[in-house]
C-alpha cells in the first residue's frame, strides 16, 4: 500500500452517501474542537497520552504514519527509502527540518533524554545518538537488521518539536485557532481552521449538549460516527526489585483485579492488560491470578504517579487500598511528568505508575517496554534476534513469545491499555484513526448538506 | 429519502453494475477463462461424446468466439464437439440429434455488470427405441451450467461488433447502450486521465496519471509505456488526494502531465518501439486539453477559475472547477459544488448545469457528430456510482431531460471520465477512472454493446 492509500480508502468508506460535492471532498470551513487536555502540549516525548499526542500531531508529525494494515506512508517526510538493507533514508521537506529532527532524536537518545522512547532508535548505529542531517535527508544506518525501523520512526514521540521550520498539518494562529498549513507535505487539511477549546469533563458535557462544538476529544461516550482506535496507551506498575520483597509481584497480582480498574477507575476506552504488551498486540488470554503470598512484616512504600492524569490518581488510590490488605502501607506522591521520567531514568522510586504510548508494531513496542522496565541491557540481546526474521508475521510471533518469557524478569506489572475517546457531530466527515489509535483531524471535512448542489440528481 | 435510494432499484436492473467475480486469473482472456470453466463443467456432468454446442445471446461474434474456444477445449478432452445453429434453444435439440450428438449443451451468453456470463443446460439427446414417437430424454447426462468471469476489453470488442449504426428517423441521437469491463487495475489511485492518438495509428491510447507515474495503455489494456515522475521537484502545495492534469497535445503527438505532487509538469513523447515515455519539455501551466491551459488552486483538487484557450484568449469562469472537457466548440467545466458551466462555443453565455459529478466529459458516443454529456454522481459517496449519458440537442440544461442511458459502475468513486476512439469507428468509447475502496485505482471501459 502506498503513501495515500489509507487516507483515500478512508474517504471512500466514510463519506456521506447524501452529501453533494461533485464526488470530491470539498475544502474549507472551520470545526470547533473541545478537549480535556492541557491548553498547550510540550515536547513530543512527554506529550504521550493519546490526547496530547493528538494535539501535538496537529502541529507536528513524525516522519511517517502507519496504516491499520501495518503499511507505512510518509507524513513529515517526503520519502522513506532503503538504499541498502542496512540504511534507511528519510527525505524531508528542507534542510532545516532535517537538522531539527536530527537534533531532537539525538537528544532523545542521550542519557539526558530520560525517555523510554529512545528504545525506538536503539537499532541505529550509536543507538541513535549520532543522527546527522545531510542536506534535507537523514541517513540512518542500522547496527543490526531491523525491518521495523520505519514503523518505529512513525511514533509520535519521534515527531520534531513544534517550530516554524518543521511544518505540521496546521499552524497556530493564536487563541486556540489552528490554520491549515498549505505546505504540509501530505497535502493541506480539507478544513481551513480548527478552533480548539481546552476544558474539563463538565465543560465537555456542557459544550456538547449545547452544540457549541463539533468534535470532542478525550470523552468516555463516543458517537456512532466516531471511529474506534487501537488501545495502545499502556499503564504499568513499575517497582524497584532492590527495595521490595521478592513476593511483591505475587502480592500485586493476587490483589489487583484489572477488570475492576478498567471498569471503575479509569476513563474509557480501556481494556485490562494481562501481558507485557496490550491486547491489540498480544491477544493471549490472561493467566489465572495467583494466591496471596504468605504475610510478611508490614512495609511502607511510596507510589509515584503522573499528577496530570486523573486516571493514575484513581488507580494509585486503588492500589493503595488493595496493597494495604497485603501488608503494604502505600504513600502516594504525584509528580509532574518530566519529574516522573527523571526519577524513572535514575531508578529513583519504589513504585511508579508508568504509562507509555506503544507503537502499533510488536517489535518496537517490546523495545519500549523493555527500556521502560529498566532492562535496556536486554535490547541488545532481544532485538537482533527479532530483527533477523525477515517475515513480519514471524517477527511478531517471536515478540509475543519473548514477551511471555520475559514478563517474570521485568519489574513491571502491566495493568491496562487505553485509547482516545472521541465524539463528533454528524456534519463532520472523514474522521479516521491511524494505526496508533489517534484521530487524523487533518483528514476531517465538513459534509455539504444534501441539495447544496443546485439541481442535484442522484 | 435520498434520491439515490429511489433510483437504486431501477439502476440495479440495468447493465454494468458491480460485478460478481468468479475468476481472478487476469493473464488469460475472459473468453479463455469462461471456456475453461465451462469445459470443466461439461466434463464433470459427465458428458457423452459427441457433444453439440448451441449458443444464444450476445453478439454473433461473441457467440462464435466462445463456441470456437470451448469446442477446442472439449475436443482436447475427446468429447468430439460440434457447434450447431438453430433458430431457438428448443429447435437445437432436434438439430443436435440429427447430427448424431449424444449430448447437447445450450448456453446463453451475456456481457453484464462487467462480467461475461454463460447460463444454460446440458442434456442427453439419445431417444430410447421403445419410446416410439415420444422424444423421451435419457437420465444422463443432464445438468445446469452457470459460469461468470470478469469481462475484458476483448470481450467488449466482440460484444460490440455488428451493432447497427442506423440513424433514427427523427434525426436525433442514436441509441446508446453501453457494456462495461475492467480495462486496467492500478496499484495507485488515478490522479488524471486522458486519451488521444499518441502513436499516430489513428486510434487512441489511454494515458493515466497517478501520484508519481504516467502510464500509457493500448485499447486492450496492455501497458505500452510508463514513466516515473520522481526526478521532478516536489511541490510546496500538494493535494491530499492524487490530482493533476493530463492531456494529449495537438500537433505532433505528445502527452502533457502534471501531478500536484510535483512542482512542475512534463511534456512526453511515446516511443512505442522502446516502450518508453521520453521527456521533451516542461510545463508552466496545467494542461487541461489539447490547447487549453489552466492553473491549480494550491493544495486543492481544483483548477483556478481562469482558462487560457489555444489562441491565448482567457475565459473567466464563475468559480474554480474540478473537471474540464473540450469538444470544440463546446466546453464543459464542473465546479466543486456539483454545478457545471456548459459553453456551446467560446464567448457564449454558459448554461448552468446541476448535479454533475467530477467524472464528467463531452464525447460523441453514438457517432451522430454531436457530443453527448457524460456525468457521474454528484454524491460524495454514491453506492454505486452511476454514469449518465445525456443528449446535447438544442440549448438549455440537458440534465433536466431523461438520459439516453444510465447505468451503475463498479464499486468505488468515479472521479474521472474521458471518451476515446479506441477502434477507429465513429462512436467513441468511455473510460472511467475509479478510486476503489481499498485505495487502489481501476480503469473501467464502456463501449456500445449489441442491442
């Protein structure tokens, strides 16, 4: 499948049968969008909730996107190619964009980056720390065969920081207004303008009921015309094996009911995640819950979590209650995401709720999970063996097999996976999710009403 | 209720709707594929030699072609076939019996819904001596035969041969009845479509522009040449959907192509001997027709509202347009809202049309010297898309009158329509460029069928 097939296929599937427009999607108009996220998003590696990644994606995109069928299409890049099997060439719109992207990736891969998404660049020579631009191109040399590199590069965390030199589908016009970017390499969005409103849950409900917005992001109840995306935002309970008893995993597994978490404590769409990878990537059934370990001496531990996420607060409180039954007194400590990642990078925590947006491809997803679990050392062992398999299905099967085998050795307890809830008014067409489970608002358009074409005939 | 639902039952009864497909082997002709399936069915009856074949339906040429190929296949099976001629299927039974056949296969052929179909039966012709005058039938062989394969350009050529070309007494347009078949399947969606004689043989070739390639196909769908546009610089204002302009230029046969993905277009010459398209120049404006030029609306699947004619005169339209078609002196422009501007000649006040699809064109389908208006659905997502053919007699809006012909198209959005002279006769064929639901493209050929 080629660069625009997914978008075109989506247009064919999602257009309204009654809308007139000479058979072509019409340009123009503005759509009002409300969301329950921050008014501004930060750097890509930290804007990794589905909602924040969506908002970031309006202004800055990674070099490519992945279709739900697993095919790659250029996004920020003009082209992706492999001049040799061990080199991927990314051709960008201009040299400034290439330089900005090279800098961003080098920073992400450095120890200062403190991000598990650095694992996406691990197969590059120097683990991605030596990416340099050559004119408008990036030549990415692999240190071992890794056929999924391009799919990994499509991850939102690898988008360039928002800047004038790195075009996105939209351009900020101030006060929440985003104008269509004419020079976007994938073609300008159909809409002329998006008007964004940041609010809270009550605000979303009010704006929707009064029809003041046409699209809402980050909602639990979706409308019929809203597409469902993959649930790849995975939340784990990370723990420090050095600071906790050996039966801690058993204590958690025996006390925490993942179904309870997704049903009662976190926003939908969400599913329990019994294995290292989300069910979308690893559909194996859950293992039976173990019995509670023999009670030991009472312990006091601290659980750090992301202060910006209500879901994590609710889950942290639930864990606090359930672990109390196992003799643990859990103190809760909310932290800003950047501080949380810094603590993770230093290994400075006892318990941590750690959420990552996993790529929709098992191999790169396992790489991120291994790094998130503090086992970066395993990347050099596991990834070359996976990348040596040229068949994609065989690679994916191998990843699932290794994820099962490695689960017990990683200080990570998978909890649940989430996606982005979205609802849209009927007049908004063309809303589709990418393989990452994020809506592509640049493909949205306003449906002309029936009869807009004078003298229209069926 | 949408008007699409009102006409849907009517359209379903017409020809050329989405095809059921029983065979995917595209390297073998449709006649060969159908004959292979039928031979397999006859052998499985099992048939008793000699086998008589009787055909009805379709054109005489199509019947003879299928008869010859099927007979050859049955002969290879040792079934000693013969093709019988009879005034009716019932009469064929006695003809076959008189010729000494032990099995009679009676088939009706039709080209419908983009498929070549054969339906009929097989029966034994042996009559028991003790039956006397009663023409009893034996228990075996017997069976029903139904086979269908995707039609191809060869089938359309066979089905259309022999169509009467008499002009109706009123002097109005001749009858139009189109049969359709897939001409080419494309990995990429179509960005622009054109037809013209690029090799000087008096018959048109079909040129297709996709996002990054230009391809030229012969009338039978064979690829003559393809050129990648990768050497051209990228455009700074591309379109989300593949879009562009493609035209066969007047004078020496040349093809002008410009994809919105690229910052400039190219003028190409077909070298049929080497199967190449050679660049002989660049373009500074979008080629809309043999001599007509325009400009893209940056980033949109539309052209600017000003067109420059061959003599340099500008024509200013009411609005940007997505489609243009030229059949001198007439000009048609379809705007983004599904309206159209039809000029009877340059300088005349345009007739405003409504309900036009992006797949619209002017072309003489019936050979009466006056072009017809062809248009697809104005709906964004028609199911199925429909091609209508309207007569352009007199002034006024031709779409307010009943169409000369209409029929549904295969699944997908029909965004491109051109007419072409593929066989050298007076009646032009129709080529529709479809965007398929899986994001691929297809060229669907329609030509006059047997009445």
